[in-house]
């Protein structure tokens, strides 16, 4: 039997907040489309108190940002980017162009073609999300995208040196110190000084996520992203300290970040609740993590592992950390998740920052139908066909009859013309 020990915020309250965000973003995007740079500058002044001579950083500014960083920080960025590049290259190698003769004289194939231009958003408001530069800019470059631009908001009154360094080292062609909906809208819609892109990627707050949703169709996007989600699946082999640490470690992303404990151990429920209370008295980000746990945290107690698998698939969480006797049971049986972290030796922070898998992942049940950001998201798989004169006479006869069956006579004429022109070749 499945028992909910702690419930999060109700769906109606969440929907009301979403509606307010939607209305605000609609107005901002319309203003950017109408007034371009002027609107972007006003929005940047309003929301970030930031209005430099130009938002795009010069090479001198980039070099200066890198020079200000400690050597250890640069080494750490290089290490993370090496891991992310390596896994992205492995993923790209799994994609290949194909061409096959599917019947005599009929050659069908596809080519994997990178998107021409991508805009990457790197959050930097409350936390300077250095890792998001690796995940978006670097992955796009490995995919073969020709023009990659990157935006991050000002942090403490100016560009964040570590984010600038990460964007540059990842291969960004243009770097802007610009945040929020004004950054996303500027990249997608274009302004007098920002040429528009074909695709937007990267996480952000509720307003950035809503802007991407509204812009989808005008440009491509990586996925519809909401607040960070984490699900801990654990049995009695896990202790309360580790479960609490990993729940709060992701809850600190924001006050609306869901963190869920799914377990078949009543003792772990008690231990985790007690440990969360203790950790919230010492955690430096307890103001955010505590609010998230209070309003969005959940605890679900199951009897069996099969119930845990079913609940986990229903929840379809962005991050799923499995700390049980047999983590592979969940790897082999779960179908809805953004990324799995198997065993107590790993954790979501590894995936967020350094280990090599991408941290831009599906939220709000999107894991039911999509995975996260990877090189394939930046690549269009486009088909083509090549047909011999003999084969077109054969295929054309089938096509003609099927077009007639549907009443699409213009289509039928296309097929009939090939049959008439090339049947003589086939007969010869």
C-alpha cells in the first residue's frame, strides 16, 4: 500500500502562480519585439540595475575576467569541461548518416545536420551557475553548431568572472552580460545589436522558462523546464543523514523546488525527518532549502519495490537518486526520469556540476516523453531520397493509386507524370 506521509503544495495554487508569470512574460516579449534594444535596456535597468555601454563583452573584458580567476578555479573548469566534452563526443559518435537501397533503384537516407545558431542562457541571479555554460555552450559546439551565443545576468554588479571564463572556454562566439526574459527574448527575436538565433537552450527561473515556452515555434528549444526536482528512492540500507543531505542539496535551488523521499522503510522516514530538521539549523542555504521542503517536500511510504517503481514513474522526476540494495532494479524497470544516479557513491551534484552527463533535464512530468539536453538536441536528422528511372515507374504506379484513393489529384498527377515519362525506360 502507498501512503503519503507529507504532501507538497496543491496543484491549484501552483497553476495560479503559473498564470501570473505567463501574463507578465507575454507583455515583456511583445515589448522586446516592438522596441528591440530600447526595451532590452529598460528591462535590464529595471530588473538587474544594469545598463552598460554595450551588453556584449569585448575580448579585452573576457581576457580580464579569466585573468582575475585563481588558477585552481580555472583548473576546475577545465576538468569539468573535459568530462562533459568527452561524454558529448561519445554521444555524437552514436549518431551516423545512413543511406540504403531499400528496393532496386530506390535509395533512402538521412543526414545529421547541426542547427546553425543557438542561444544559451546561463542563470546567474541567486547562484552564478557556472556549470550551465559547460552544459549548453560546450555541448552545442561538440554537436557542430556554427554560431553559439551566451547570456548570463550581472552578478554583484557586473559580469561574473567564472561564468565568463566558462562560456569562453566552452567556445561561445558571442558573450553578453544580460539576464532574464530580456536576454531570452533578445536572442530569440533579435534586436538592432543581437542577431536572432534558431534555438534557445539552458535553465532559468520561472520567467525564463515561460519565455522559452512562449517563444517555442519561433525558435526551437531544448525542453520545457520548471523548478529543479529531485526524487530519492531508498530502502533501509540508506541512512537519514544521506537522504536528508541529498534532498536539501537540491531543494536549495529555489523555494519552489520539489524534493521527494520515496521509501519502503518507516524507520528511514523518521530518521530523515529528524535529520532534515537538524540540517536546516546549520545549512547556509537553509532559507531557500527550508522553504522548498516546507511547501514542496514530500514523503511517500510504500510496501514493495514494485510500488516504488510505479510511484517513481508516476512522479517522473528530473533527478532520481537510487540508494537501495539493488539500484539496477530501478535502472531496468523505470521508464520516466530525467537522469538516474545509482547507488550512494554518486549524487545529483555530480551530474549538476562535473561528471559529464548533462544537467539540463526534463521537469513537470516531461520525463514521460523526452530526455534531457544532449548533442542530438542540436542536430536535425533530415531525410532524402534518390530514385532510378526504372524504380520511379514502379513506385509511381503504387503512389498514383494511393493518391487517387485519398482524392488528392494533384499528388496523383505528380506520380502519373513520372510513370508516363519513365515507364518507357523501364520497358526498354
